[in-house]
C-alpha cells in the first residue's frame, strides 16, 4: 500500500515523524533511471555503490493504492544501464535525497526531488508484518497525522512528473 503527496512544509513533516516516535534510518542519495517499457515501470536505482533493478505496477491514482514490485540486486549497474538504455530507451532520470523513517511497519519517505520539489511518501509492505487491512489503516493513520488533504495527493510517479516538467 502506498500514498504520495506534495510536502509544502518538510520541517513540519520531520517534526511529525519525531512526535510519532518513528525510527530515523537516515538520509539516502538515490538516482533512478526509468526505462521505456510497454507495461508497468522499470527503473535502475543507484544508491552509492549499491544498485537495484526495480519493476513495478500500480495504478496512477491520487489516493492510497496497491503496488506490486520486484527488486533485483545489481552488481554492475553501469553496464546494465547501458544495455537497458540501448534496448529500451531511457524515459527520465530522477535524483532525490530521501530521509527514511520507519513507523509500525510503514516506511515514511521525506523526499527532496531535484527540479520537482518536496514530497512525502508512505509505503506499507503487505505480508511482512501487515495484512491488507492493517496496512491500509496504518497509511490512513499517517495521512491524518501529517494532515495530507486530497489536494496534495499525487498519482504520478516521479518519472511522469519529471517528463511533464521537461515539456513545460
């Protein structure tokens, strides 16, 4: 289960994480290269020396939604990126700074995305410690705690937002 929203006040969001007692897992520097694929999304995430190939499918809804994904560790990201770019083409590259918190089985991402701004993303993984009902409830509880109104919700991926910004 996930939910993404614009974050007009990252300082307040940081304070909410503290007041909830969310576990601070630090700041991550991530670069996601999105490839052009006929179904779902495919991205190579580079984070320092580590890299992962992530395929996922989810509806582009500005609401809490289910996301199905696969993550594969990558040993030689530069070579894989060149191969996939040559075969599929690159849709967009998105760089972000992500502050990661954990709260009752939910990942809270405070994202600062280059050229796009600040976002808040909530991800509850079903099956690890939560069932679908519990995951949805926890995400909804966090939505209330952060004061996320419908007008702030985002249905698109960062890739889609970057492509739209490039067209302006």
